[in-house]
C-alpha cells in the first residue's frame, strides 16, 4: 500500500502540473515580431483589394443603408486632419478629427508593464488600437469623415465633474443638409466615456440613420506578455441569452464575419488586466459584429437604429465606452456580466470566493501580501481537522516504516502475502495508507485558483509586499521566496515517512527541487501562499508527531 500511496501522490502532482501547463497555454497566440501596418484595403478572396469599409454594413430590420453605400469613404486618410488632446484626472486621450476617433488613451494611475516609470497606454498606434463611431447610410458622417471642433486642447478643471468634447460634421449626397454633432464626454475619476451622436435633419425629407461604434485592434499580445504566463487577447461578447464567450482572432479570419442580434449585452476587446467595452442602453435592439479588416487588423462593434428624424427635428443616439482596468466592482455596475471579463478559468467557483476573501483582508490590512498570508491561515484553519487526520496517518506510517522494510525482506517477491501482511498491520495500527494524500489533493484546486486570481486580478498588478517584493503578480526578482519554499519542502520531506522502495525514495527527494524550479517563474504572491502553507504544515506535522510520540511513550510506561 505504501507504493500505492506514493503513486497517488505522484499522479496528483503530475496532474496539477499538467493543468497549470494547459492553463498557461490557454488561448495563447504567437507574438508578432513587427507591427502590422494599417491597411486601407480589404482583401477578399476572389475579389482582390477593395477600399476599407468606413462603417459596418447594416442588417437589422428597417435598415436603409447598404454595404455598397458605406464602402467608399467620404474622405481619404490623406485629407488633412489633426489630433485633439484631452486630460482628466485618470487618463490622457487623443481624438483624431478624422472620424472623431479616440486614437490614444493613456491611463495615469497604471504604470506600463515593461517600463514602470511610464504610464500604461491602452489605445494607441502600437497595436493600431482605436475606438471609432459614426452613422451608416449614404452621405452620413462616419469614421472617415473630417470633423471640426473649437479647440485643440481640453482639460478637466478642478471642481469640474465632466468634460464634453463636441465635434461637428455635415452630411453629403443623400444626407445633404444633415448636421451631426459627436459629443464625447469624459468623467472625473472614471474610465467610462460617453459617445453621443446628435443628428439635426436640415434636409427636406425624413432620415433614418444607424449608429455604430467599434474597436479596431491587431492580434498581437500586449507588451511584456510571457510565454509561461499567457493570457487571452481578443474579442468577447455577452448577451443574456448566450452569456459570456470569447471569439479568437483565428476564428474570425477562418470563418464568416460574426453577427449577433440582441436587445441587451455588450461587446469588448480584452487583454491582460485591461478591457475596452462598448455598452448600448438597455432595451435598444442592436447587432454585434466582428470582422477581419486587413492582414492583422480586426474590428468588433455594435450598431443600432435611430428612429426616423423628420425635417427640422433633432435626435440623439448614445453608446458608452469603458476603456480601463478590469476592476470587477466597477465593471458590474456598468453593465450586467461585464465583470466576467476577469476570467478565472474553469475553477471560477473557487477563485471568485478566494478573491472576495483577499479583498476583505486587504481592506483590513492595506497590503495584498498580508492579505495572502491571512488567506492562507484561514484556508489552513478551515481544513485543519482533515489535515490533522492526514498528518496522524503520515506520522503512524513513519513509525511502522521499519516493520514494512522487514516485511519486504521476509516475503521477497511474494506480493500477495506481502500485501496481506501490510493490510493486517494497517488494520491493527488503525492506519489509512492513503490518508497523507488528502492535504495535497485539497491544496491543488486552491493553488490553481489562487494562481488565476493573482494572474487575472488587476488589483494585484504591481501590488507591493515588503522589501524586495514590489509586485506580487510577478516573479520574485531575487528568487528568495522560491528558495525558501524549496527549503520548506525539504523539511516536509524529512518529516514524512520514507518509501521502502529506493526508486520512490529518490523521486520524493527530488520533488522539492522540481517544484522549486517551477516556482521560480510563478508570481511572488503564489509562492508566498505556498511558503506560508508549508510553514504551517510543518508546524502542524511537528505537533502531531510530538503528540503521537508522547502518547506512545505514555502507553509504554503504563505497561
């Protein structure tokens, strides 16, 4: 049975390694060596190059625009245009007068992944990442139209809660006489940006445009991405009917453009720790779409109809753009299901409560590292009875190890008699030979769940502990915690019963080294959890061993 126990331990550990390896490479994409140029054409099989669409085609009921009407842009990218700068308390943005697009967005409270002295840039030319919007239909202003504005610089002043940027453009052709004012509103302390189109019909006939909003991006992973810590980069969509699901870039290029009609939900572009999401007011019929625009340029967006606008009348259409960190508390307020972009994988049922407990301790202690330590202690207390029983079993196994060795010598290759004798001894000593596996089995799902919590929760990004640990979500820069963790595993090995089989004994001796090397690339917060857990386990095992030895000595004295 000792062999069975060791085999189970080895299989459990191997399974955990396999799960982590699969998780690391889940949805991984190869990094591109050079940025893909923004293309002004779309290559369609069998059709050659055609001009890049100015806006998505319209397919909702009642649509008046046709794809052919929006293929040709009202202006070309070579038309003179300029950028408008916007400063708020949490972001610095740039809007291009070509289309009124948000073409740059710098987050002032989040440092860059690679260079911590700089701010993180979410939208920008580095990934051809932009937020676009416009109207569909013949002659209506879209993201290829030149807009005008009153100034080139805007700033949110002290005491000001919001900042409105108003851009204007006139329709042409079938929309001649129609004036469109695009109003982009930034809010204090918020990453939510309102995008509104105010349409005044100065023509002699009613007009019925559609509004669209879309995000364009290449498929490259964010800067600083690591192969051993890969996370998802790409589109995601949510509706109450179909719930949350991700669509890989490869799926967009290899299949027909994605379209989904709904009256609720949102569509987004995800990357590690950050998200850009387009949210339409609830109850508004809409169509979500995803499309491949060029060699490495994709668009995800939403479009919806405006009610017919009579001559001389004005109507508005509005969307909201959230572009910022994946802060779960803020996201769940913006739209139902938006907090799901923080994806903890298949162990969300465990990871989500773990994060809630971490947040609770962080609120009390003000330090995420201390929160991890208190979480570890809490988990240890919850499973204390189970662990105590397991450690008692391990302690008894260590005591009977010499008897097991003698049995092997006595019965030699007669496996049947050996197993019978071992089972009789286990029954007599009241030992469960597999009892020592339980603490490890319990730890594995918690370990993997905490790994995803540390990896996916932006709250822990660049979160310091003490001393040399300045980022609990990254590996220990000096590898001190992994070294201490290896030492603790060696102590645990010494306290555990030695397998009678020499090969199994060697495997168990090398386990601390194998896991120690693996932990060198794990987030420091995860290593901290495992180290504290090991120290607590050592103390518990020492106490159990001492108790059993004292009880044995007392029993011997009575005899």
